[in-house]
């Protein structure tokens, strides 16, 4: 199937599935390097304004989600570092993920606001639960496909509706 992207220099933002992931922060996985092989038609997606809004919403939700570690938590670290680290491991990992995703979104939003876009379509295929974009394995789409049931359901629906036979 051919899905729509807005391309800004060397990055491409999916405009079909951006509103179909379960968590706003997972929209980061739908930002990929641009491909050389561009198509001129395919499935219609979201408007560029809606794409920008969804990315901004994800960015601001990540800013609010990061939890600060308070002074009491720091004091526990001095008392028994092992217990502190084990009890905070998931929180520390989550905060690190949030920071990385927030930084990516901030850079992408800056590029979107300063770069003229072009709308293109890329060929997307599914082979044994691996997603290929422009005939290259997309780790980010494959991760989403395996981990996000909502994304997977929509992806399968579109694959069934817009397969290679009817080239829509």
C-alpha cells in the first residue's frame, strides 16, 4: 500500500497512522528518514495542519509527563542505593525515554516550522510481522506493529483495503 508522508528535507512524517497509535509519545516512531523512491498518489491521510497539531500535542504531553525526583527520594539514595535504584528503575527508564522522545519531537517541530514540505507516498509492505517502507525494513514501524494493538489493527485494515492489487 502507498501511504502519505509530509517530507521536510531529510525526514518524513507519516500522515496516515499518526492519530492511530495508542500513546501520543509513540508518534515519534512514525517519523522516518525520507526515501528516494517517491510516489505521486496513494491513500489520503491527515492534513499537514493536523499532523503538526498531533506532533505538538505529543510534545506537550511528554513535557507534562516527566516526573521530577523529589528531595526525599534523593535522601533514600544515600541511605540504601540498591533499594532506591531497584524501586526507581522503571521510572528512571521512562523519564529517559520521555526526554529522548521529547528532544526528537522538538527537533522535528523546529524543522517543520522552518522548512517547506512536500507531500509524497511511500510503498509500505508487511512481511511476517516486519514492516518495510520503500523496500527497507523499518524497525520503528515493526516495533509499533508488534507492540501497539490499535496501530496493528488499523495497519491490517489498510493493508486489506489498499493492497498492491488495486494500487490506491
